[in-house]
C-alpha cells in the first residue's frame, strides 16, 4: 500500500511538467526543467550558516537535514547557490521526528535572502499545525494559512509527500500531493521577487527532513 501511495505521489509530482531532466542543464532556460539535487552530492547547495554544515547530509539518494534523534538547537537552512524569480519548484519530502522532543517542523524557503547567517523570505511550511502555510520567515510571519479541507484526508504523516511551489510575478500558489493549499497575491511592491531557495530544519526538537526529486522550471 505504501509503495502505491509513493507511486501516486510521484505521478502527481511530475504529471504536470512531464518527466524531469536526467542531467542538469547548464542554464535555467524558460520552460526547461532543471534538477537541483543530483542525489549524490550537495553541489549547488550550501548551509546558510557555515557552522551548520553537520546537519545536512546526502545518503541513499536523499538530501537529509537532522537525524530525528539529536536535538536541533536553532533553525538551520540549506540554500541554493543561485537565485530564482518566476518558477515552479517540485520535490518529494518526508518529515519525521519524535514530537515528545519538541517542535518537529520544516519548510521550503523561496525568493529569500541571506542576512547575517540567517534567512529572510517566503516559506512553504511543513509540519503539524502548519501544513501548506505561506510564512514570511523573519519578516511578517504568517501570510496565509493552508487550506486543509482536502489535504487532511490524504497527507501521509511521517511518509513521502509531494510539494509544488509555483510563483509568477506577485502570484504565489502552493500544492501538497496535488492539492492547492494556498493562493496568495503579494500587494507590497517593495518585497523582492527574486532570491534563493532553501530547506529549513526547525530548531527546538529532534526533527529529520528528507528530500528527493528536487526540480525547478523557470517561467
């Protein structure tokens, strides 16, 4: 049953844009899907705070933050070395950890900037109480709460799920397992429309976030 669920999620993740590219193109051409994580190395990625490199590893074709056992003392992020503007970002993710240890949470930063070894910008949230939210990290806090009316019935907690972040101009859309959770229009013209993408490992608990099939398609 779990293999069927993972197959269904993978089909939902790649069904709209077609099969992902097998190799990373040299440039992000409009309409071309680019693989952001090669499944073997952290090429194209780096920790926002260099001191946090121990939290981010690659094994078994997964990009992993934390270990689900050791407490994470503070929020830590792994960012792309490039910036992106209008795009559709896709990945499969699995969040795990013992809630008895504290807060188990993660997220996908996008159009974000690095300030003093920390990150500022939009986040597609991951975790109980926050599934599918758009949160403005270190700036304006919660922007839109995720609509869980359908998602609550199909999300696989502790297992693999898909995320889509689609942003064009001032229009933001989030999807988990093919279900739209947020539709947001940014009305503040001073907010940057370009920035890095980053994965968050939230502090305050023994969380573990794993990611695979990470792609981006520029508009």
